[in-house]
């Protein structure tokens, strides 16, 4: 019978489930040295956020086969080291969905009826009905930014209150939104139409500061804003000013740019805001769910079934892994390139393998493509196990095909992505043992190393454009590490890809966009983890 160590406090229900198939030791006060000393005899390890599962711990875990994280994040686990040692890592990505959705609705209603301030007034001995007249949510429009699992649960509950729900999610198809009874709109349309706005999206380079002074100015006077997603998506200073001026009638915020919240945070000075200390997942039920979820997955693993929420690569024989490992990294980065340069939501993805790589087990490589495409756009964990299911849930058709040879390359991975706005096609290969290259984009020949930060700039092929772009970047102190230009015919259309040493600010990209002959400009960051 396998042995499992529970190193952090979890719900007793999870422990009882584990005991059905394993000998379980609950030791929640081990220091790192004690953990390293004792971990060698265990087949499974359960942690929450307190225990740090470092490389040293994993190296000492000679018998460890699976690590269960009773929660969402795995920052405290060295996942690459676990993968290298053949250890499966699982988590519970959906355990807090209902808790977060219900907190959103609680805050929305409390905000509408002034419940916190009315309660505080009562406890001061006052009976002041006139000061706390609220508003009804019935027939009001709720704009949801980010229609993932939590956003959908919020929408369902809001609809039961008679609210009209609209949403902005560039990665969701209109077919899925129609099934949910929700109208997809642009961000500007959502800002203009909504009486309430609720955020349910991850914090990324693209979403940080998504709601600032400019966006608030486009909202209705008297808008009410709820954020239980991530701190930093809303500009806290801009929100505080809008609360003070009355442009925003009220806000309810559970997450902050710095946590624990700094006492000089301007939101704490606003009288028309509800603040809570990141309570999104803080329910008895949510804590029980994550423990049960992880325990069930570990039971599945020990009884020969695949866990449903593994965060690292599924088992592949060492021999095959050695041959395809460079293609996994290449494929994921090609997916990142696609998701950051294509417009609209993805309808279909066809991955075609040719040459030597077509003789390998390519399913895992295709999964790497999906991870690269999906991970930058989603807040939930995307991995080699769940990427196909996530694509299916979003009505993205994924196909694999093979050809014997293709052009001058001994192996080639070609990805054709069809979106609601068009088609983007990209080809990549491996030179030598592990030198990654993107060799074609939309038919244009390239020689790109997919790493760091890039600018993708389709433009009219005419003199001066390349020089002007270089001058604009140089004047801003942005160094160009490499430049690649592909074109079909002289004086027609060309594509320029620049490797740059730092992130290019929005205002600089806009300056380039205003140049004559520039079609578009997209920034690509291959650091999406």
C-alpha cells in the first residue's frame, strides 16, 4: 500500500478519502530540513501553500510519484524538477469557482443596498433610513469582463435576478455565448452600456491596468464596479478619484495591487467602497472541495487512472521524450506567437507534421501547441493534460495531419489557425539538437528564434519604413537585438519582426502605428508563465 504525507492542514474529508488506498501520515509542522529527511519513504505528498516543495525536497523524494496541491497555485512546488523526476503534480483549479461567484454577488447586492455603511450606522445608535436609499439590480445591465468558469457562474446568478448580462472575452466564440444567453461585446461597448461591471480575468501584461482613468471616463455616470479577480487589473488611484468625484457611485474590491493592502492605498480613504481581505476562496465548502478534489485525483493515480488536473506533462517514455523534447518547447512558443498576433477567437487549429518529426508520437507536441495558444489568454491552469478539453469547451476544432516531406527541412511543424478575423499560418523547425527557429509566417520566409520580446509589424514594402521604426525605438532607448523582414513581391507587402531587449510601451507602439504604410503592430512576449 502506498504511503502519503499530508504536510499542511487540509479538510478531514480529504484525509479520509486518501486512507481508502494509502497509509496516511499527517505532519503539519515539519521544517524544510525535516521534510527532506522524512520524504524519502513516501509515494505521495499533499500540501497547500505553506510547505515549499523545493528541488532539494524532490531530489530527496526517492519514492515520490505524485504531489497534490490542495488549491489552485503551484508556486510553492518546483514543477519542472518534479517533471524531471517523473513526479505528477496535481491541483484543484475549480474548487473556488462557486465561492468566488457567490462573493461577487454578495458584494454586488451589498453595494446596491448600502448594507455595510447602514450596518455601521446602526451600531453607532443611529436610525437613518434616508441616507441609505439603494438601487435595484432588476433590469440593470451587468458587464462581465472575462467569461471563464467564475464569470459564467456570476452571469447565471445575475440572470436569475433579472439582470441583462453582456460580456467581453476575446477568446470566447459567439456560439458558446449564445448558449449562455449572453451577448458578447467589445470592451468599449461594455463600458458604455453597463450599470455594473464585474471583473473575472487573470492579471497579465495585457490586463494589468486594464481599467484606468480613460476607461472609467467611457462608463455611465453612477457605474458600480466589483473586482474579485486579481489586484492590479484596476488602476487603484484612478478608481479612488472616480469614487471621490461620484463618476463611480460605488465599488467593491476583494483584491489589491499589494497584499496585504498597504494602509496608504487610496481605496481605503473612499467612503463609497466595500473592501474585503481577499476572501474569494475563503469558504468552508471551498476548502473542503479542494481537499476532496486533490485526494480523489491521488486515489485515481494510485489505482491506475489518469488524474484530471495534472499541471505537468503526461507520461512519455524516456526514449521518445529525448527525441521530441525540443519540439515541445518550439510548439508551445509557436502557439504563443499565434495567440499574440492573431485577431479574434480561434475557430480551428490544424497542426501538420512533415519529415522526421512526423514519424514520432506527435500528440504531446500538439498539446504543447494548445498550451502555448491557451495559457496566455486564460486564468485557469492550462497544461498538457487539460489543454484539449479546454479547446473543446471553447469550440476550437483541433486536427493533426502528416506529410512525408516539406520544402528544404528534414522536419517541420506547420500550424494553421483559423480565427473569426482570418487565418494565420506559422512553420517552425529544430536545427541541430535543439536550436528552435520559426521559418515561415503567413508564407513569408523568416529565421526567428522564439524567445524574449518581439514586435510583429506587417507593412507596405516601401523605402524608409524600417529606418523610421528603428529611429522611433532608438529615441526611446529601446535596443533592437535582431530584425527579420519577409516579403512576397517588391513594393507590395512585407512583414517585419523585431527582437527587442525590453517591453515597448503602448504609446510607442501607437506612434509606430501612426506611420504611413504600417498595417498593424503586435507585441509578443514568450515569457507567459
